[in-house]
C-alpha cells in the first residue's frame, strides 16, 4: 500500500495530507477501510492531488482508535 501527498509532478504542502491521514487514523472505528480513510483525508487536501496505490487482496480495516490491545 502506498499513500502519497500528491501525484508525481504535483505540489505537496508539508503536513497537510499527513495531518489529515492522522486524523483519519485517530477516528478509526473498526469498520471503515483504509481507502475510505484516504478518501476522507483527500477531501481536506483540495490544493494537492493525493494518490493511493494498493496491491492487497483483502480490505485493510484498522481497529477502533480507542481500543486497547485486549480488544484486537
């Protein structure tokens, strides 16, 4: 899986996409997959052109952000 702040040749502003993805990870609910999180972060980066590449065969769903190790 590859997440980029901008496609090749685009302009990336430091911290914009990274902060938006961090917000998405912090709000993980155990149901939304990583692509949905990427889409949510991308909508906050209107001046950038974020890119998502995935070769995985399965959906990647993060456990809830407020989940302790015991609930995984």
